[in-house]
């Protein structure tokens, strides 16, 4: 097995990242980093690398659970994965993504389910999709003391309404509506905002027009921070890779090769070898043989 030296060898715990850190980073012009995670070891590795924030995204539905889109994932499934991430990451700010139908039906549902992410999932904040139509929910959740991150542009929970996973805000009218929505979410108390698949010049303009940090995905370098789906970055999800993703590894191919090598080793009896085997002394073995006679 090859050994890889971890990039971060700092064993002392970093200071916990909070909404205040987000605000200060924007004020200082420092970029905010965010990645998704859905399990303990990944959360641990991302946290150790020094990330600002980990999103337990509802992309879980696609990249981990194998669904076609994000709609089928439930609160229970999100909480199950949120808890695993919370056990692995100690310093990053942890954000639970509110799944489809957990906040759209009523403001009461929205508040109750947001609370579950903190109480039962170990999260520090929640994220939800939508603009003006979600302002009341954002206001109510923030009113209970729970930080809310908004999400505008390509909002995957509206994939059927949008006619597919397509870029948003490309016309003057759509761009104006996006800017208005960003201001409405800021006014409703959101501490930050994801901008997904929108033109770079629009994302940069919106970022300058609001005081809360924008986190871009497929929205260019003018946002206050960046987020990617970790499975895309690692090349773990082989169904498709959005154009805006930079792949830093090809783990799907690596895994495939490791599994094929294992099968080959077992079939050809190269594994397990002596070093993988538990020994028993000749003395004990002889005693055992006598015992069973
Ligand atoms: O669910 C998710 O991973 C997300 C990111 C793409 C921002 O919402």
C-alpha cells in the first residue's frame, strides 16, 4: 500500500469557525472555503486540511445514495449523515442542507426541521433554497437563533420547474430578480448565500451589493467564497461532472483498481500473506490437538 503524507500535520485544534468568522473574512477580503461531506472519515480529512465550512448537502441523494436528483432524500437520512460528519469535524462550521419538503409546506415545519439539524444532527447552521418565497421561513428560523444560509441561482430542488440542471440569471430580467432575491434574503437575516450556476459577472456584482458573504459554485471567482461537491472534486462520482468542477483526483478509477487488485490477490492466493495472519505457537497447537482427541 502506498503511503501519502497528509498536507496538514497540525495536531493542535483550530479555532471553531462561526458566522462571525464568515463576516470578518468578507470584511477583510479573505476567501471563504467550503466543501460537502456526508461521512465521518471525509469530514475529518476536510476539517484537518483547514476548511472554513462543511456542508452536509442534499447532493447526498445523488452522489452517495444514487438517486437521479436531490428530491428523494429525507430529513432522517440527512440527520443520519449530519451526525457522522459532526463526529469527524471539530473546527469547520457545519451546515445542514434542508431537504425537499422539509421547509416548503409551512414556516412551522421549517423552524422545527431546522432545529432538528442543530439538536439531533450536530450542525451549527442550516441552508435552504429559494429567494423571496422563502423569506418568511428564513426570518422565522433566524428568529429562533439558528443561522441560515440561502441558496439562489440553480436550485436543484426546483429541477423540474427549471427544466433541468441549467444555468440561471442569464437574461437581464432574471439577473434583476436574482439581485432582488439576494437583498431579500440578506434583509430576512441570512448570514450567507450560495450562488449556483450563475454568470460570473452577475455573481460578482451581487457579492458587492450585499454585506453577507456569497459562496459560489459555478459562479466564477468574484464570490466571497467557493464550494464544491467533494465527490466531484475527488472524481468519485462518475455519472457526470459539471463543467465548473475542477477534479483534483480520480478516486473512482483508483477504487476500481484497488478492488480489482484485491479480487486478483484473493483468487491467486497472494492475500492473505504471512504478515496478515495470526500465529499460534507450536506448544499451544500441540495442546489443542490433545484437547480434541
Ligand atoms: O447539496 C449540495 O451539495 C449543495 C451545494 C452544491 C452547494 O447545495
